C-alpha cells in the first residue's frame, strides 16, 4: 500500500524548481536525466544547442560544467558520449567570475574601446586554451582583447600549439556559452556580439581538439543580424535541439521523484509493483530502467497510481497522463520541462492532505492554469513585450476557435496595431524581434503569433489557441480549462 502523503511530498520536492539562476547546479546529480533525444545535444561535436524558454539550456550549461554531474552522466547515460577526456570551461553565462569570462559590463566597455567583437571572443578562446608566452601574463580582458586584435599571426600559431598539446594528452577542450540575450542591454549591441561568437565557434571547428557549445533560443537562429555571415550553414550542420517528447517529460519527473528524500522509496516500490520496473543504483543515485524511460504504457500505468485514471468522473474527460501534456503544449507542439514541473508542483500543493491519491485531477487543472500564467508572463514581460499589447484588448472577449475577423474587429476598434507601430518606432533598435509582418496589418501579426506558437490556423482558417496560452490570455473555449480571472 503506497503512502499518498509521502508521494505527494516527493512530487513537491521533485518539481520544486528546474530554474538555473546561477553558475552552479542547484540539484544533486541524481536529479539529472538525459533523454535519448538529448544525447546528441550534449555531444561536444554539437556546437549549437537550441531550445525554447524552459527547455533546459541553462540547466545543461551548469550541469556540464560540474565534474560531479558529468561523472553521473558518464555513468548513467553513456549514450551522451561525455567522458573524462573532455575538459569543460565556460566562456559566458550568469554567475561567472570575471576571471573566467567577461560579463556584460566588461563586454560593453570593450566594445566602447573599439575592440572588435571577434577579437573579444578570440581572447576568451585564447584564455581558456591556455596560450603561453606573452598572452599568459595578461590579467585583464582589455589587455587580452588588445593583444589578440594586434597579433593575428601569433594567435594562430599559439592556437595550433594548444590544439596539438590537447591532442597529445588525448583531451578535448569544450567551452560553453549561455544566456546570449544578456550579452548587452539592448539587441542593437547584442546582435554583433552574438554574431561574432558564432563566427569564432565556427573557426574553432577547424581545430582537432577545441570546440564551442553555444546554448541559444530558436529565434536567434532565425535572425539574419546574427546568422548572416558566410558559411553559417557549416555551423548549423552541427546543431541539436532540446525538444521534449511526452515520454521524456515523464521520465524526467520519475527520475527526480525516485531520488527525493520525501517520497523516493515509496515511488520506487510503486514502480516495481505496478509494472515490474526495478530502478538501478548508479553512482549513489537511482536511475530509471528502460521501461520507464521510453515505454508510454508503463509510464501511464505508473502515473495512474499517482493521479488516477480520469480527469473527472469518466475517462472520456481525458486521462491525466495524456491530458496534462496536451494542455501544456504550444502551437508548435512543444512543452518545456519548466511548464510541466510548474503544473505538477501546483497540483501537489493544491491536493488535500487527506486525498486518496498523491494528485487530485482538479489540482492538476489548477496546475495547468498556473503554468499558463507563468508562460504568458515570460513571453510578454521578457521575450516579446509587443505580444501583451496585441493580446490585452482581446482578454475575455473571444472564444476559440474563432474567425480572423474577430481579431481584426477588436484591434481596429481599440487602434491596437496603430499603437503598436508607434511604440515600435520609438524603440527602434531596442525591441528584440518585433512583429516581422506588421505591414500586412492584422493577418501579418497573426502570422507572427503563429510563428511563436501562440496560435494555430485550423484547416477551415479559423484561429485556435493552445491552452498553455489561452487560459492566461483570457480566451474561452467550450469544455476547456477556465481562463484566469
């Protein structure tokens, strides 16, 4: 007999947080899970790693830089091809010492001093590659950038020496870069720095033992101001994506739950008794057997013991295993672990202490509402502020699916697109990726919203909105989770 309270506490602990705010991992190695589809993303040969917000870019940036987490990955997930011969350092990201990487303020100063962005990133490469001679004596990034900018031939010679030394030792130097949207205060200055970084990353591929790994969002790889340089296609050939399938999300959840103090032992017993899936002990932590990693039938049986078999009085209303992911999916059919864990955390907190299961289906519905609220806040306040301006006038006025004319009418009455154009003109060069098709009026903006995954165009040309956005944006849908009030 499983203990619902202990399992609920375990769910809360497992789903507590996936955010990676600093330079060091905030979870023990046992909370690390490598989906089979992510093995290529961790491979040192994959220079570009793209992922939507919350997909795990900063998570992997921190995990790969931790020797204890790398050792666990090597032991538990050998398919990731990340062995002890790989030396990992970091060239940019949050929470790093200026000694190891230039921060945004240092980068701004270097640019103001007319150091070329390429010279700055080549200086980062030279520092981590351990250039000898005169360069090794330089302790300030301005001095390093100056040396690189004025010693092109010496740089090439020392890079070749460093590469040969690594090869003789059988080592590979991997330099990680994350949080490119924090390279500078505005996108007018971010773009040339990001472009130069990708150019130097491509240059590094001409060496045998030095590789960059750059974590970035898909929109950056669509921006010509960043990728518009010769031979970018050679770099994009070494791109991997942090996409999460339904089985990957549940495997991550089960991996974390199995290693919690509150409910780990109860969950391991539940998994064994439900589908005969005995977890394995590796490097002091529990690891999922293959059945719980990829077999959705076994995963659903296991989750059924936690959340029941139906989202209401009948399975016709949906099964928790599929319902949860379906209602967190965006218009591009992607779900981030952050949204998934946010919903589970809220569900564990909203389920009554005396409830017979770890999770109440009604609490799962509340969890989806909370996840929707967080996702919309991220989109409108951090990534694409213009989205809030075009969506706010629609709040509580539309039920999807609906006709395009319904959007056009409200936007016309509220003069929404006129206001948007005026604001964009005032902030030209500052706003990242404004709507690309605003000149096509309402239909153009709708195309931009669809490209972001916020809406979908149905075969009959009506507009649908996924629940992960619909709920917080205040759109109605017959039979759907209620919008937030």
